[in-house]
């Protein structure tokens, strides 16, 4: 483990402890997996991956660990209608591409900040609380 990873682990530990939670081996494995992939996996995908390393882990535990990571602000949860929630290691405001085939999502670098938002006019009386920019389409694997 390099010093950057050590630092990340220490930050994660502090975030969890601020919410009365602990950095368990399972929680660290869930967080590690989320850090390693770019497609913002579902809980099920996290479970299948982490089970390779920690065979005793259950899907229910993975759900609980993900919730703990979301609650302490280390991970964000992306919910879209009826589709399974996906989990993102980034917690800053940013955008995504989303595949209509497999449902995977990737970070999208786009300049759609407050200046862009000023040009968008919702109907009178509509109070804007948040916004997101999402490109929908098919990823390389789903295009064929
Ligand atoms: Zn796809
Ligand atoms: Mn993201």
C-alpha cells in the first residue's frame, strides 16, 4: 500500500467515525472496489466483486456497507427511477454518461457550471434545487 492509499484509508476512517461507524475489512473492500472501477457499479456488482476476496460477505452486508459509506459522505448514490442505484466514489458535483443497454455510468467532463445554468429558463415559479447533465446512449460493449 502506498502513502496515497494510506491517506485515503485514514480519511475514510475519520469520515466513518464522525458518523459513529467503523472502517471494517468488508467496508474497506467495498470502498476499494468502488475506487478501482469507472462504471459506477450497482450493489449487486459490488457484491460479486468483493465476494472474490471475502467469500463470507453477503449481499445484505454489502448494502449496509454502501449505506454507511453514503451516510458518512465518502460515496454518492445515484438513483434513477426504477433502475438499481449505482455507487460513485466521487462526491463533488459532476456529470455522467449512461448506457441505455447495460445501465453503466461514467464520469463526463463537461463545463456546465452556474454560468450555463443561468441560460436555462424553467417555467415561472419553478424553484431549482439541483440539476444534472447526462448523456444517454450506448457504450462500446453495447453498441454492437
Ligand atoms: Zn453498455
Ligand atoms: Mn461519477
